[in-house]
C-alpha cells in the first residue's frame, strides 16, 4: 500500500476545508436572502409613505397659505369698516350708539401703527432648501367683549 505524501495530504485537507467553508457561506447567504428581500420591501414601503406624507404636507401648506391670505384680507376689510363706523359716529347718533355699545375705539397714533393690519408680502424669497416663501405671523384681531 502506498502512502500519501505529506504535500498531497495537506492539499486534500486544505481543499476539503475550503469546500466546507464555501458551502457554509453559500448556505448563510441563501438563509439571508429572504430577510434582505423583506427589508428591501419594507424600505420601498417607507419611501412610498414618505412621499405621500410629503405630498399631504405640501397640500396642507397651500391650504394654510390660502387661509392666511383670506384672514389678512378680512382683517383689512374689518379695519376699514370699523374706521368708517368711527368716522360716521362723529355725526350720526346711531353709529355712536353702536360704537359705544361695542366699545369700539380708535387707537392712538402710536398704537394704531402697531395694530394696523399688514397684508402678507407678495414676493418673499424662500430660505435655502425651501420651496415655499416665508409667511409673516399675523396678530389676531382684538375681540369685542
């Protein structure tokens, strides 16, 4: 019986070890494939949800901007109406009675500048990285008691 030489024995053991290692790696990859597919599907779902949320946020922002424009125009109209009422109240007793009943007063010249309605600017450049212009914060109108 012929004995194997030590280099051929070492090479056969090395080949067997490499084949066992490669088999283990192939098995591990085949076990990870469904998990990676599930993670990829979840990632695409999250991307879709994020795009939908972004679209909804942009729609809500557009509606809010429209509400701000309506609020500003209503504030201008009410201010004009009340100013006209105060002017008429100087000569008309009925208008004077309404102004007194609702305690409508014209603010002093310093205070009138602070409370005068300011319509939102038409062209305000957006900040870097933003698509929508900055809207100023409007003061709420004073409520009559």
